[in-house]
């Protein structure tokens, strides 16, 4: 297992191993934990963005072997060693394996956002200290209808920089529809 700063060479390696073809957000991370099988990257978990967002991807042929849990645990441990006060993850509640993985590692639900018809995410977090606990409590404002209105407006206004705040680097992110987001608010 290695911890590597994201650079052009690593991005190329992630693409060659079909890791970032499925989830390009790893390319926007500041650093990643990678696991290799021989010289092939079998999985990567990355950290980046203003909200310390983690992302993870395991190559299809290596899934079901515990690699995801191993690299995500190392990412959490490395964040703690680096002095992060908190970390977050955007977890699609329809992805049962991802939900189980993140829940088993201590991520706690903060709020759910129905961003678009096919984009639903539970925002989860881990606090490492009192400052992190305070930030996560503050983020829970978005688990209210009025908080979701505020979040939807903020996303709309900050849309051009929004992906960099949360390491979202996928193609085709739709413009946020404030009415859709608020109408589909779901308290968790």
C-alpha cells in the first residue's frame, strides 16, 4: 500500500488500470492511498476538496476481496495522522456495498441531497476532534428543509467552483435545480 500525491503520472496510471475511467473524482484529490497487485493498481482511495471529501474505487476484477475496506481504513488513519479535524464522503444510498463499507468504518450520516433525478447522496462524516465535531454539527443544518434551501441556492451560485469543493470531476454534472432539490428533500 502506498500514499501518493496526485500528479499527472498517477492520473495516467489510474486511467491505465481503469480505476479513474469509472470515477474521475480521484483525479481531483490531493493525495491517494493505492493498493497494487503486482504492478497493477487494484484500488485507490483519495482525499481532497474544501470539505475533506474521500473517494474510493476498486477495479472490478479485484472487488469482493477486502481491498476497499483496507484502503479506506488507511485513508482514515492517514487523515488522522495529518491532523484533519474531519472528513466527509458522498455515499449513494442505492450502492449497498458502499453504504456497508463506509458505515463499518465509522462514517455517520449528516444529510441527504437529491441533486438530480439520478443523483442522490448521503453526506457522511467522521470527526477526529472537537473542531471536527463542531463542523459536522454545523453541516447538519442541511438536514432541515430551510438548510436544504440554503444549500441548493449556494450550489447554484457556486456551480462553477462546486466540483472542486467536493472533488467531483465527472462529466455531465447537471446544473442544480433549486426547486427539484428542495421538493425532494428527505430528512435522515
